[in-house]
C-alpha cells in the first residue's frame, strides 16, 4: 500500500514481473466492500497483524499467473536463434 496525498485511492494489481494488470478505484467503496473485494481476488487475511502468513499464501497471486508457453523450437534448417521478448528474463 502506498499513500499518495491528493490522489484518489485505487487498488493496483501487478503480476509477478511487477507489470500492471488492473486498477480498481476504491473511492466509492466502503471498508467492508474493499475487504470483500480483496478476499474475492484471493488475498489472504491474517488473523492478527503479527500472525505468520501460511507458506501456500506467501507468494500467492491475486489472480492466477498466465501459463507461459514453451519457446518454439527453430526449424532444423534454420540457424537463427528464436526471438525473445526483451522484457522477459530467459529463466522465467
């Protein structure tokens, strides 16, 4: 959570590469509606502020990660390596 003075509150959902997925305005929502929203999105709510987060929720995304497609193999007669998205790390 990041407070920005003068800015309308919004929930910004990011993927595992910290790329923005969605922005949800919160200014017209009640606290209860926001709590329901984050639960619906799959966030874990701790029982107490100092309670540990269970391992299965530690890196759990709010939305499922997209299935990464395996890289296409180059044709047998091709000598050029397959092109890769520069934003994507080859180990991901």
